[in-house]
C-alpha cells in the first residue's frame, strides 16, 4: 500500500520525506523489520521503540512513525519520518487501513469489565453460530475464526494481530465477531480504528491497579470504550448499542456519555432485560428471563448476569428472543469457568478462573448456596501484579470456606513465599492456625482431594483455563483439571 494512502488515516504533526513509497508490512517490533516496513516507535513499560530507529533503518524500513524525531535525521534522507502525538493510536488507525478496514465489514461487539468477559464473548460466539451465522471470537482462552482455533497470548491482541484476525474472519465469510476488550487494550490504543456495533459492560471491581495505579483510572479507561461508541455504525442498519449491568454501581456511569442506544440488564431491579433464579444445583439453573422460564447448564448469580448480557445483546442484534432462549439452554460453561469435576467418592471439585476478590467472593457465595458438605478452597495470587488484593483474597476465601489452603498461582519473578506472606497478612492469628499454606500448587490440590469427603466441594481458584505456571520467568506445564483428575 502506498504510504500516502496510509497516512490519510491519521493527522500527522509533520511528515519529512516522500509519501509516494510502497509499504509492504507494518511493524512495532524492531526485530521483525525488513525491506518495505513501516516501523512504529512505541513507548512500552520497559522499552522505548525510539531507541531502535537506527537499526530499523539499517534493516530496510521505508518509513518511521514516531513521537520524537531522532537527532541525526538529516543524514537519513532516504527514510520518511512521520511525527505523531500518539504512536500506538497511529498504529491502530493505520493497521485498520492497511488491512482494508475489516471491522467495518462485519458486526463487531466488544465486551469489557472486570469479570465475565470470556463467558459472555464465548457464549455469544456459540449462540450466533447455532443460529446459523458465521462468526469469530477474540478471547482470553482462544481466538476462533469459525472452527479454526488461533492461540491467544493476550485478552485483547495487539492492533496488528487484531486487524489481521479480523481480515481473515471477513475473508472466510464471518458476519459477526465478539471480542473481549481489556482495560490494557483501551489504554494502549490497541482497539483504535475499530468500528464497534455494540459494547457490553459486565462489572467493575479491583483489578490491574499495578498498571492503572488507581481505581478511578481503571474505571475511566473502561468508560472511554463506551464514550467512543458512535451513534450508528457506518456499515450496519442496526443502531449501535451499549448493554450495561444495572446491578453494578458503575453500570450507568459507563454509558452516561455514550452516543449508543443504552440497554440495561439486572437480577435485582427493573431493567430492559431481567432475570431471577427459580431453582439451582451444580448441574444448572432454572431461570426466569423476561417472564420466560429457561433451564441453563450454568451456575451462580454472576452467570445469571452474564446470560442476561448475552440475551440482551442477541435481542439488540435483532435475533428472535424465543430462539435465543432455546439455544441458551444448550450452551455449556466456558473452559475454566465454574467447571465441575465429580469424584466417585461423592465430592465435587470446581475449577474457576476467579483471580480478583470480587470473583472469588461470587464463586464462594454460589457454592455455599448449593453445597451440602463443607467447602475447601485452594487459592493463590499472581506475582508481579497488584499486591493490594492479596490479603483481601485470603480474607474473603477464609470467611467463606470451612477449610482454606493458600498456594502458588503464577509467581512469575517473585518468590512464592513472599506472595503467600502477603496473602496471610489478611488473616488473624486464629484464622492462620486453621489455614494450610502449601507453596507447591500440585501438593495443595492433592491435600484438598485427600481432605474431601462425601458432599464436600473443592474450589480451585485463580487459573481456570490456564495450562501453565510461570516460575522465575519460565513457563511450566500445569493444569488444575489434570491435577484433580490425577488425584481422583
């Protein structure tokens, strides 16, 4: 693509050099730059791409997008420099143009919030396909282009990968795409240039404070996604919509400045989409959704909220409500989200991704509403992340469980013992005396299985779908499901 056409997507502060050159690829990783590349110098948390400009020019970069011009620019006349205020945003906008604006050629719905993103996006993808339409999924667990699985490395891919995947979806005939929109991706402009037909807000609790620094910053980043929704998508007859959780105190805050049509869902008050639990067990729930009864193979009040968001979104997408409810009754839980494993000895293990205080509390409350025996909770906290939630997680787990086992999650580059010490700080001396601290996660799960008796429930929280542990920066295979089945 000619650089002149790419630049039309942005408003550069200055262009030095010719724009009548052919760009064959876009890169923000200097190691991937070659002949014909347009390199974007972005500032990361630990590395500044501007320092790699000379080696990119040497590798054959035709042009450089940067926020700061290099000092020796006069000696680099053969390279075009494009000065911008925000390199990551320019990357998103130009990547969309480079790949033919794929987000405008399908119906794109984004899901944001602290918890529930994966369940909502994944079940919407399955629902729409069950309704006879081709669809794609961009998710924490895995990305999908129809049946083709594409491994996921981030909740939301970078701008280049996003547009590449969307392009492939369009080329394979996908009509819809459902994607998780993380707070990191909003703050880092990964979704810049995408044309969303709708947005869903799940809830907001403490998470990623290590990145956003304050809860207000975290909240405002999520809100920015809805602020940027247009009134009408440029490619769809359906009005752009925002489906928000009225039960969350930030639910209406999220949409107070949006141009999209606002729709609400609630399990407790009047809303456009309402739901209540009529009966509940570990195999599913009988629900009343907008005065219609439906049995679903999911469990927990938090999943009622998730299902209302899914139902509401499907209605906004103009699918027939009765048919939507019929298919909802067939959808199975997402990998690592309240997955149950039954032991021949009569106890049940639940593997769940809950890794925030609110998520742990929701899962524990759900189990306690259903269980007949005692609850044994196995939980840890990730290393190199928000330390403030560690004592909170331990305290919530202890207060909701008959037996608590603190263990490792992904210690990353921290000492597991230090993480466990931070968690233990949330417990009193009496509570600590009745708490097991087992650093090795496999041993912790084995201990829980040995302690469990008939009708007991073991909650293994924190990793869910993940099949690895990161210890001293090295990724090792580790799967909570495999460990439970091994000890069964």
